[in-house]
C-alpha cells in the first residue's frame, strides 16, 4: 500500500533543504539584487572601467615615447620618473583590460594591480601639484635648463600657472575616484562568481535529493531563484540537462563585452526547446491534477480493471446461458 504521507514528507524535506541552502540566505539574496550582470549600473561600471584601462594604455605609450625623446638629449631624474610613470600606466591598463576575461588567478591579480597602482599615481600627481604651487620659479628654471618642454608648451606653462595646478589637482582626484571604482568592480565581480558557485552547489544538492523522489515532486517544490535548474521541469528526467540550451562561458576578452563567467545561451535551431507550448500545457495539467489528487495516476490505471472484469462477466454469462439448456 502506498503511504499517503510520502508526498508531504518529501515536500517538507525539500522545504527544509531550501531554507538551509546557502543559495537562498539573506546575504546571497542581497548580493543577487546588487550584482545583477544585466543591470544598467553594473554594465556601465564594467564597460567604463574597460574604456579607462584603454585610455591608460594610450597615455602610457605617449609618456614612454616622450620620455625616450627626452632621454636622448638629457639624462636627469625627471626623465627616469617620466619613463617609470609611463611603464606603470601601460602595465596597469594592460592588466586591467586583459584580467576581465581571463581565468580566476589572472583575473584577481590584474584587478588588484590596477587598483593598487592608482594610489601610487595619485601621490605622484599630488606631489607635482604641490611643487608647482609652492615653487613655481624653481619649476620654470628646471624646465628651461633641461629643455623638458617644447617652446610653445613652456610659454603656455609660464602664463597659466594656476591652470596647470588645477589640472594636476583634477588628475589627482580622478586617480582617487578610479581607485574606488576598481575596488567596487572587483568586489562585485567576486560576489557574482560566488553566487554562481553557490547556485551550482545548490543544484548538485537538489539533484542528489531528487534520486529517491517521485517525478511529480520537483514540479511542486521547485526553486524560483534558479531558472537554469533542469530539475524544475516535472516532465523531464534528471538527464534533461543535456537537452537544455547549451551554455557557453566567455573565456576571452573583448573591448565592450560582458563580464567574465556570465552565461550566454545558444540554442540550435534543430533542437526542441524544453519550454515549448505543448510541454508547458501538459506540465500545468499534470501538476494541477497532482495538487488535487497526488495518486490520480494510480487510480486512473486501476479504473481500467473493472471495465475489463465486467466484460469478462458478461461474456461468461452469455456462454453459460447457451450451455444451460444442454445440461437439462
């Protein structure tokens, strides 16, 4: 005899497992709301930092070329500082750009270096601003003696001292803002990776729990927070994950692309989608009948037995009626 409380036991066990699952804790739910890879804010931050890294590469190359030209005519400490700044900017831009599409180790190291180089560059711009503000005559004399600027740039710098100071201060503020933006992007990307790992672990745990349950239980207690879970479809077995749309994770980088490990669905035109209309209608019908009567399928099979029995009884009665006169 089938235990009628089995459904309720399975449902309560599934509810308790969902409550204790790290996927649905308050912390993960908050992270999922804040770190939506398709949101406008996250994509603006992600693509904006990619553009900023590209600008760093361009500025770094320009500064390196300028330092190389200056080094041919004069060898001073300022030239060494210029070349060093160009190298830092170039490496920072390359690491920041390439790290957004590579593996985890390079990903974390690249963003960490990009964020760590910002305070160094901010201190450099602040020191230059302070020297230009306090000692403008010494700066002018030094530039003239070592021919650090072309003639038109030197004349412009002499007549716009306050403007140069404000420009250096503005670059200092930009570096400070860049530092915080890179750190914010790093936290968001790491939180996004943690959510994906948590969802994968929750799917594996649910798949293990579904082995001893009837096929209709998954449709009643499915998790709405994970639409990619193949076990949410009651009409498909556990192996239905193979027939789901193929999910491809981006492993390379592209300039204004999506962040790393965001899934892109590619559906073959010859593959039937699991969410088609006929499957959905049949599933809704079966789930509705299961909610009303969990054992409707067994009773429907048993309903054919009396009809067969009645047919046999009628045929037996006819045969006995024909043979009864012979016995008399």
